[in-house]
C-alpha cells in the first residue's frame, strides 16, 4: 500500500528525532574508550610537546587514556593521511600546525586539508623574531633593509625546511623589501640555529622559544618581532611595525582536527574541553615558557582561519614562485 504524504512526513520527523536523540546520547557517552591523538611530527618538537600537554589534561578530565602517536615524515602527510582515513567517531584526533594548510599547496597530497577534516579548535600561537649574528654590521631593521637592498643576491637566510611557514614568510619579506636574499634550508631548528650562531647565514626568522636565551646571552642580535605587541621576554626588541615595516603577518598556530564526518556534538564537546584546558593556569604558564600564546577558537572560527590562511599562503607562493628544495 502506497504511503501518504502525511505518513511520510511523520516518518521523516520520527527519524530526525531518533537521530537527534542518538547524537545527544553519543555526546553524553563520549568518550568511553581510549583516544588516539596523532601528531604528524617526530617526538620532541613543539607540536609533540603540545600534544602531550593536551593529551594529559584530556585524560585527567575524562578518565580515558589519550595516547599520543608520533607519525612524522612525508612533510606531515603520513600522519595527516592516517587521520583522514580514520573512523570519524571522535576516537582519532590530530594536533597539527600551520603547515597543514601549506604543504598541499606545494606537494601533491592524498587528502584535501579542508574538506577531509573537521576543525575542533586552536591551542596556541606564536610569533617570529628576526635575528642576525652579533658580528653583523646591522643593529636594527631599517639598517638590515638597507643592507639587503644594497646587496641583491648576496645575503642569505636560514630556514628549517623548504615550503614551511618560516620559508614562505621570509620569501614574503623578500618581496616586501624588493630584496633578493637566498634561502639556505636546514633539516630542523637546531641546525638552522647553529648556522646563524656560526655566522654561516646572514639572517634567520625563527620561533622565539629556543632563540630568546641566545638573544639574552648576547649570542644573537634581534632586529624585530612579529605581532601587534612586543614580547614580554625581550621587551627591548621592537615589533616590525614599530621598526617601520607595516603589514608583516608572521603568526603561526597549532590546533586539533578530527576526520570529516565526526558527529557535531562530539566536535562541540571536544572544542569546549580544549578551550577549558587552554585556560588552565598551569597550561598558560607552560605555554609562556615555550614563548607561545594561548589561542582559543571555536570549531567554526578555526575552520575559517584555516581557509583564510591557506588562501594567504597560496598568494605568497604564487607571488614569489616558491618551490620545495629537496
């Protein structure tokens, strides 16, 4: 017997109600088993440290173990692909960094950095500091700009990789200054720091954590910091804007993702809990020791941030014609 329109409507409403109830129940029950937290980097780096901080707090909050899995390699693509292929049930997550939206612009990736993932929220951000060796003749940003312009193709800069935020930001600075500084890629922040300490390169744009002790000890000379305010740990170093260069945005961020299709109620529960964790005094203190800033955003805000920053870096790549150097 053919179903009437009214019967179909009633059936649709009942199905929707059952779905709503089941989703609510899933959020209330979540989590009821251990959670895997992937980091697409090797152990010991900033992303790994943040993963363990967040994982420990989630374990304490929910009474379920959060197991951090280091899946480094492949320019972050190995760990990221593993997340994309995971069951979207909230039990496999990833704490990632800004290269998530950059790598697929430069290399063929087996996933879409936006469509194949569900944004949960951000955890922290950091700015960058531009440093030179103490033997450098420049003492401030304007002197550095003048030197770079007067010696096109003769100055070089260290990067921790090719195609990462630090590389692209320096290429952006190159374009802004109309200079022709050359990239020298190193395999990690340690070798890059040794290069600037050893005067092998002329300048290095670095995350502040490992650099600040060197600045305070007089082993490096800081010219400017990104961001709208000076860093409390090196208050004598001006911002790029204060030093006369407007519009240089060098903030990087770290956030948590789930596979696309993860139920929204679980996403919202995770997002709220991560925001609560980031607000904890001991977490904020730990972030400060890492020269990082607590950075909280909702799932929707984080999704919009990823889209906007991917567009921003795409423009930088197109303008500067950056290629990955192997």
